[in-house]
C-alpha cells in the first residue's frame, strides 16, 4: 500500500502486504520487483474508467526470478498496487545492489521504456 500518495514505478522494490495473493503464488511478506505499470479497465461496462496495476517479479534469496517456460515459481504477477508496500530505503539499496550484481547496473537503464502502454 502506498502510504505517501506516490505511485509505484518500475524498479521499485516492494513487500507483499495482502493475504489475498497467496492463492496466486505471492505470500504476505515476500519481496517483489516492480517491472512495469499498466492501466486496465476497472469495469467491463466502462472501459474508460481505469486503474493502474503493476507487473512484478518475485525476489527469492536476493535474486529476481525471471519467468521461463514450465517454471511455476518464476512468474510475472499482475498486482493491484494496494497489495504492495515499498521496502525501506536501506533494504531498497541492498536489493538494488543484488539486482546490479545479477543483471548489470540497473541505474543506467532507461526506466521509462519499462512501462507497458
């Protein structure tokens, strides 16, 4: 849940705060990386009324899990951002350092291109 009215954006690290996602593979307390944002219709009856959702990847042992065919753990998750809470600044730095070690320097990447339109 975003407490200070700031939107989640790509490369934000969050903790799952909702118990409702457990049936879909995300357990309360797990950490995720926001990979992208997407506006989707809130109701079928009004496609112009939209909500912002985030596409997330699960983080396990400091590594971002990348989906592979046949892998039921490393999946992309489309999540209502109210189910997530940003990690502390210190934890965010730790996870960014791990992300940089895993994939290269993420701070040099164009974040705007990661947003799904």
